[in-house]
C-alpha cells in the first residue's frame, strides 16, 4: 500500500504548492510525478520513461488543438469578433445573464479552454451594468457556462482525453449538450434575475463582419461533425485538423497588421496551457506505471460501491489541485488500470469523471481566483456564484450517470 501513501503525500504537496505558494502547475506536476515514483519505489529510469510517455501522449492528443483554439480566440478578440458574437447573442435575448452564460458556453469548445472565453468576455461584460454585484454575477455565469461545455461536450479537452485513454467513444453529446444547457439555464434563472442592460452601447465600430466572427467557430465544429461520421476517423485524428483549420481561417479574416500580434499572443497563451497539461500527463503516466490503480480499487471497494469510485476519486483530485483537465487525465489513467471500465458502461464512467471535475472549485483552482479578482467579489461571494453552482451541477451529472448504469 506504499503507492497510496505516496499518492496522498503528492496530492498534499501539489495543493500546498499551487494554492498557498501559487507555483506554476507544470513544474509542480512534473515534480510530483518524479516524487511519486520515488516514494512508490519505482526504478528511476522507469519513472522518467513513464513521465515522458504520459506527457507526450497528452501533447499528441491536445497540443495542436489547444494551439489552434488559442489562435482562434486571440484572432477574434483582436479583430472584433468577440464583440460581434456577443451582439448576435444579445439579439437572441435581451437579458444580459442569458447571453453572458451562453457566450461562455459557446466559446469554450472551439477555444479548447474554459478560462480563455472568460478572459476575453470579461472586459465587455463589465460594461453592461454599473452595479458591481450584478457585474460579478454576469462574469460568474460566463465562467460557469464555459466550464459546463468544457467538461461535458466533446470534443472539448476533457471528453477528448477520456475518449483517448479508454479507447472508446460513447457518443454522449446527445445527452451532454442539452444537459449542460439546462444546467446553465437553471443557474441563469436562480442568480441572473433582475439584471438588465443599463445603457445601450453602439459597438459597431469595434465589430467585425458576422461571417468573419462566426466562421472560425463554425468551421471546426463542422469538420469534427463530418469527420466523426467517416469510418475509422476518431476524435483524436480529426481534432487537430479541425482546430488548425479554424485557426487559419481566423487569422486570414483579420486585418494584416493584426495577424502577428494575434499569433504571438495566442501561441504564448497556448504554450502555458499545453505545458500544464503535459505535467498532468506525466503524473498520470507515472501513477499508471505503479500498482496504485489496483491498491486504490481494493481499498476503496471495501468502503464505497465500486461504481462510484471514479466520481469520488475525481472529486478528491479536483479539490486538491484545481485543474479540471488535470483531474480528468489523472483520474482516467488511474481508473483505466482497474476493472471498473469493464463493470460499468462507458457513458456512465465518462459522466462520473466529468462530474467530479466540477466538485469542488475552491482554493486550489486558478479559475476560482481569476473569477474572484476579476469580479472584485469577496471569497464567500465567489463561492456562492461560482463554486456552489458548479458543485451542484456536478452532483446532478453524477446522479444521471448513476441512472445510466
């Protein structure tokens, strides 16, 4: 059982390093991978090989896609596409809470990131109301919307990672797309009531053409949809092609002088995300190379039903280190080494892990602190508007996963 002790020590170290000292995730996660391997008694050469393979696997799955999504995001931001998208969503509903949450939900998948939509939407949403409390609610709804689609909708990174690790695609979008929208609608109804746009702003001068704003969003989604219908074409194959195509279109549709800046900022932003993901892959790879999966399943199986272990484990890892995709990577690597994937349907398994990534977003979650700083809320207010709604959504998704068993 030394693997269990090593895992707990590493999770504690990750929590302290990221939540208290605010160290960057990549060195913390890669260091934790090496530390775990040493504590678990794995030969050093195997540790390095497993960490390298784990990091490389994540880069193969998501590297090009994350870069493409980041280029799309910064090209749209620099060229006025974000303003156009918000204006078009405003035409659907005049309630700011609706199009704030919907914008976050819509942009997370093509941007391949939950945080990037929030960063780009925040300056625009702040101008809707002069009331700081209401502005904070709008920003929290945008953040929650982006998280919901990021963890529940394929081919966003969480689902894409689970599909690759478990080598199966349960085709959950017919469940997760309406489910995520219903959960977002409930959040809007409960927290966004009474918020109105206090003054109409003419932003036409800042907006690009509708086709230039929406093409980089629609084209990748269309390519993915068509690709998945072709025999032998999986998400990991079509994802880089789709996002790279969207990036090329996004760059070509903005003015020439803006392209270099969009490419530069997008690449820098993507690099940080990719490194963090590779750190998670390294830790997951080393854990998978040990006997942790068997040890954990044996221990937890005596305390809780085997079927709920994926959710409990994901909740624990998410609360400890904060990153939803890191949680998905590590949890999937651990569960893949047990008999659990053979005992429960893949649809239920995927939803359990996705649900766990939403419980609980607090001290160790960098997104929590970004929302807190951007909204100028107190910690308790951010818990109320961001942490608790997502945790509740996670529990609802877990309940649906149980029904699918």
